[in-house]
């Protein structure tokens, strides 16, 4: 995991899953009517909470699988299928519609502070992100590898925070059409990465290339 190609793949996967450009308009909707300073506080709080949750899944996710009796190759295949379905939803804009539904429900219940729900969970740390983190942790062989994964998480979350801080100008520059295009491109990349997860799981299960 400490090799540059592996780190780039991990970064790309998490970036695609979390989708900072796609979260930006939802953040705007959830913080509608708030001042810029209030929006910054909400953004920081949601990212910090998401980081804590992601680190927990990195450190404890594989142990939980072992307790249940699920092997990493089996989870890697299942996770790849799940990521592929997420990619299809992104390509056909179903994922964004579901996110907007979650945001609406969360906004009704938590009008004052949406940082925990629905921003941190499930919009930032959703099923796809959880699956990806457990898969990446399963590939780590040392403490250095785990720290490298956490570093990738920090990098992606900092980019997300930058998008949230610049949500207003980003919305003006990209517009609805621009955001749709970005989401579809990210969906295509995610589909390819998901297939790679499945192939890796099959390879480990049947000892191909061992």
C-alpha cells in the first residue's frame, strides 16, 4: 500500500466514492440561510466526524468480518459488486437523487445542525466508503500501510472540506450541467475500479496468479 500506484488507486477510489463535487450542492441545500461562518463550522464538524468514523472502520472493519466469519476475498468480491452498483447509480443520476432524499429527511429532523446526520453519515461515510475502507485495510500488511490509508483519507477529506468552503463559487462555475458531467465521469472510473476489486477477490479465492 505504500507504493505510489497503490496510493493513487486508493485515493481515486475514495475520491470517487465520497464525490466532493456531488456533495457540494447538497451541502448548500442543507445549510441554506446560514451565514458563511456557520457554514464553515458545519463543514469542519462534519468532516471531523466523518474522519473518526472512517478511521474506526479502517482499524476494526476486518476484525468484525473475521468475527462474523467472512473472508476478505469474499468481502472483496461483494464489495466490488456493491461499488459497481454505486457506479451505475452515479452514471444514471440515481445516486444523487437518493442523496437528495436523505438530505431532505435529515434536514427535516435536524434543521439546526446537519453535520452528523445526514452530512457525516450517510452522505460522506456511506456504504460505498465503508466497503472501500475495509477492502483497503484488508490489503495492508503493516502499521505503515494503515497509516498510509489514513493519510489518503485525510487528503480526500481535505479536498472535500475545500469544496465545502468554496461551495458558492463552485456552484456558479460548474452549474447543474457541469456537476452532472463530473458525476458521470467519476461513475465510469468507479465502475472500472469495482471490477478490479472483483477480479482481485476471484484471484485470491482460486489462487490465480499466486
